[in-house]
């Protein structure tokens, strides 16, 4: 009889971590001050627009190095001065402020010994934001490209892309670098990667491969890195704070009110370290259950390598975060039974949680004083279920279910439904071509003859009359690739053109009716037990730009998912803005096939492995669920024009397409001849 599968070593105390951080460069030399990174950055940008690429590289590499060193210096100095000027047990107002003043003097001297006068290193919010978004690496990769150093360009491009995965052009640059001679896979490194996240990701991969010994080593590394990063994050919070709504030029608050305000801001910053350390580049929300998940993985990995004492210790540590977790309680009982002894949770986790809980108490008190809401998110929510079918230790099967903290409400309706397919197609001529099985996925379908050749021709003619370049993409004519022109139009716009006599109203009505036909087919085929609503409907055409098709290796539309942000490296799809998280089903109805390229493709989560390829033709419909289970894209259109009706649907009526509701009212008015003939109560232009 063994514990259930779900997901030791002793870590150094935080004090030892602090000492380790101070061990390097403790005696700071005043011989050479660090050059301000914002000045170097400004010099690099000027050099870039002057095409002086060697100066760009020199200044940017210097700026990045200066930025890192300035941050390390502040961490080292603050830790050093805390150790040199501790608060003793004898507390009084004078003693408290004596220590505060001594620490301030210590930090000023320590930091300025390395950086020079601190005022020189005060950087604007805009520059800090650029560095946080990794903008310097965009300039850097272009400069290295011009200097014909593709290996360094690849590293810079990869680093930038990790924080900006929506940047289409950078994705294309990366694909080009991969095909260059001399550029190898190990050149694509993230120069800003966080060590604790790197170790964790690598550990999960080994765990999933069954290499539990290797996973243990890396998970322990990840924990050491996490607690070290936590110390650094909290120390950096001790810098200047912003006070929204306060005019400090005429600040008239008392001493203790000022101290309280500042300390509460610092506490809030420190508390946010929990979120910051669990958030991957480019993501807005943290990985759920991030720190406890280390101990969950470890308890099972230690069990698999027969180190049950360490497994018990990690299981008990996990229960510090989730004290009523039934899976882990069963595992603890099993380990105790086999070992015949008990153990204790890890000390570093106990210390960490004690501080975390004290922070929360002080934040609540501070928020009452300041009148600010510092509401706490549950950073460590566990999402596991229970299965009593066998008695072996439970371990996680990989990444825990991801639900952003900001969206801790009902999980999308689609999750709660039992996914089905194979319902009636409703219309006599519609032909089932391929199901999910044939398309190598789930919730996928391919249908033919949804509309006739004549209807396709009429809709293409309508597209040529009403579509505008960049419609739906803020006027960007080539939103996905510079090698194609993108044009689109909505249902409401076509009805407006029909009313104004610029296109036949029958054609505009055909677009409206066709989209409703697709909605009904998708709702019926996937056997949804609730109404499927329109989220967005778009008549679109992609046209290959003449003279730009030679040696193309990009896509017409990059691989993506429709309701989450695809993260191939993490094998995840993050349901958070700017993704349209409310979309549940998608469909594409093709209007022609007389062009070259343009195949629709499904891929694995890696965004590389193609699982199905579909050649468009008139009347062909591909429908699928909109989540991370169905990454998809469009191959390059290398000749001609590819037209389709693109539709997205939601199960949540709150996210119905507003333009669709307006279009429904216009259609109702058109169908009520008496309203039009008598001119009563409705001005169609008001609806348009």
C-alpha cells in the first residue's frame, strides 16, 4: 500500500543567502564609477539612427551591464548595511531613528562608492519601462545583424521575443536566424532569464521524462534560486516610493504618518514579490501555486528514488501552504506509516510564510490608515482533484491548471461541459469531411458544401467592394506579415453599404445569413447544451504582394490560439489579456481556392509540429474550439488572393458582439415591410 501520484535536501537559510550575496565585491572600489545606463542607452539609440552599429553595440552592451550592476550594487549595499546596523531588542524612538539614520548613511556611502553621486543614476520611468520590456535587445539584434554577427543577433532576438511574443517581425527574424549557416540551437539563449524559473522549467521536463534523480537536483536548485531572488526583490523594494494623490511639495503630514505611508508602500512592494517571482516574461499573471508546486513535485520525485524521509519533509512543507489538501495528507500518512517516524516541514518555508503572514497583517493595518485597498490574492491555490482508486503517492502530472488571479471566478463554461461532437449538420448539402480524429486533435471538424459556388462568388464580389485595408487591426495594412495585404469588413458595415446603395442589399443580407448558418452548424455539430453567440464576424481577404514572394519563410498568420496567449517554450497557453479569453469556438468559411499557398494548419503546443493541413476551397468550413488545445495558423499566400468569412463565438452572453446585435435589429426592420413603407419609429442609420 503506497501514497497516490500527484506531484529533500536542506536549503540554506535566508541569512546564509544574504551573506552569499554580499560575498562578491564587498569592498567596493571608488576608482571607477559606473556610467549611467540611461545615458548609454540614449547614445546607442542616437548611434542606431546614424547607422553607427559598432557604437550601438558598444553602448547597448554597456547599458545592459550598467543596469545589472547598478541593481546588484543596491542589493549588496542594503543587505550589508542592514547587517552592520541591526535593530536590537531595546526599542525606543531615538534608538529606532538612530539605526535608520545610520543605515541611510551606510547605504549612501556604499552605493556612491560604486556608482558615484546617486542623483546621476536617477532614471526616467520611460527608460525603466524600456528595459523591463527588453527594448534594448531589439536594437541590439538589428545592430548585430548589420555587423554580420548572427550568433549574437540570434541571442538578442530570442531574449527580446521571450518578453514580446506578439512581435511578428521578431518572430520572422528568429526563423531566418535558424536557417543561417553557423547559427546553432544553443545560440538562442535568453540573456535575461531568471535562474529560478530556468531551473524549475528544466526540472519539470526531466520529471515528465521520468528522470527523477535529475529532477530532484534541479528542483532543489530552483528553490535555492527562488529564495535568493525573493531576498533581492524585497531589498530592492526599499528604494523611493510613489505616493498617489499626495502633493509632497506641500506635505503637511506628521512624522509618524509619513513613516507609515512609506513603510506601507514598501510592504506592498515586498508582498508583490510573490507574484513577480512567479510571473514569466510577457505574462501579466503569475503561474498558479508556483512555490508550493516545487515541494509537490519534490515529494513525489523523492518517493520515486526511494528517499522517503525527504519525501515526507517536502509533503509536510506543501501542507504549510495548503493545510487541508487531501492528496498530500494521504501522502504524509503513507510516508509516516512506511518510515515509522515523523518529520518537520522545511525551515526556510516556515520562515518565508511567517514573514508573508506578518506582511499581510501589517498591510491590512496600513491600508486602514492610508485608505488604500491592498487586497491579497491567493497566490498558492491548488487545483487538484481526488482519486482514491489506488494507494500510492500522488504527484503532479506537470503544470498545474492555470487560472489568473485576476479572474478567480467561474471557469469558462466550456470547461464544465462534457465535450462532444457529431451532432446533426442541419442543412442537406453540407458534407462531413473530417472529424477530430482524422484531424489529429480534439473539438475539430472539416465540412464541405456549406454554401454554393454562386454564393461564394457573390460574397467575393461583396468583399472587393466593402473590405478596407487593415480593418480590425487599427488600419495596419499588413498586420501579420509585410508580404501580404489584409482587408476586412464586418456584417454591420456591409449592411450600411447596402442601405446606402453602394452594394446590393441582397449581397449584404447573404453575408449576414451565411454567418448565422455557420453559427447554427457549429452549435449543432459540437452538441452544445447552451446557445452559441457571435463574438466577432469578419469578411477577410489576404493578397500576396507582388515582388515580395521570393524566398519567403514566414506565415500568412503566425501560429496562435484564439482565447489564450500561446507559450510554446512552457508548453502552455495563458488565458489572460490581451487574448480574447471569452471566445469558445472559432470557424472559417472559405470562399475560394484559386491562389497559391494559404493552407490552414493545426499544430502541437510547440507551434512547430503540424498535426493537420487544410487546403481552402469554396464552401469549405473548418470549425474548432478556441483554446490552447487547437493552436493554428495560415501558411504564406504566395500568389493571388485568399478570401474567407472568419467567425468567433462565445458561450457567455455578456460578450456577444455589439455590432451583431445592431445588425440583428436592422435585419428585423428590413423584414418588417410595414415599418419601412410607413417610415415609423426607426431610422436605419441610427442602427448603423
